[in-house]
């Protein structure tokens, strides 16, 4: 496990010094965004064990819709993701947030903006919540906060959400968050070797005024 060992709580770092090899933004006590119940902040190296454990816990549910969530998903995959998050923020190419319970500090999932297009002022928004914390409004709140961040901090014009037609839970999140369904894109997403139709939802700046 390259410095990580299994415990009753999941995977933990056997050598805390190992985490220092991941050069990402240092942990801050301040959330980038918060609604008083959950907070969004940048990923840091200390998140690796909690992130990995959350993904493994939720793998059955995630694997149907997330191309990166496969049976062989490893702690090294988690480390690579966290590294990519740091560079993505620095380059302005993607903005991935850890979703945290503000009361107990528990890791809940992730929401992020990717495929940021500065020329036309739009980005894609995606989200997931660990299985045992779904159905509590976490994804809905995180989605609205991330969309607001895109308009207020990045000055984007539009945020898009592509949701497979069979992913009813994700459609409910988009709709509860206030995103507008604009249409059906045929064979838009390739998941596990199968082309899926997808609904496109969007937020625009005016939705938050």
C-alpha cells in the first residue's frame, strides 16, 4: 500500500511524512464556501485516506456512472487525483472541492468544475456523495454552492451538467438544485464501454440573482 495500512476505520497513513510528498495547497481552517451544514474546500494531501475509504465504500454505486470508479481503484489513484486537483486549481483548468461536514469534519464526497472554457465562459459540473451520506441533501447543496462559485469567483456565464438518462438520482439532484433541463443529447456519454443518452442541465448567472 506504499505507506498506507488497513485499520478498523479503513486505510490510514502508516507514515505521516509520506503525505508531504504530495504538493498541494496546505489545509486551511476556512472553507471556500459553506451553508452552515456542509463546507467546500480544496483537497489536500491529508484527505487521501478519507477520500480513498469513501470511494471504496461507495464503489458499487459510483462504478455505474463514474469511469474512474472501477474494481481496481487504488490508493495510488487517490494520490494521483489529489495531485491533479492542486495543479488544476493553479492552472485554472478545473476546481475540485472536498465536501465536508462542518460539525464533525467528516468527508462526505466531492463536487467540481471541469472543462473550464474561458473563451466562452462555461464549465462542466459533477458531483458524488459517499453512499452512507446520500439522501440528506448534501449533493444538492454542494451543487448550488459550486455553481455560485463559478459565477461569483470565476465570472463564468454558464455551468453545464450532463446526466445519463438512467441516472435518476443524479437527475433529482440537478433539479432540486435548480438547474434547468435543456434537452436530450443522444449517445453523449461513454460509460463502461456503452454509449448513453444524457440530459443536459444548466445554471446561468441570472439563476442566482
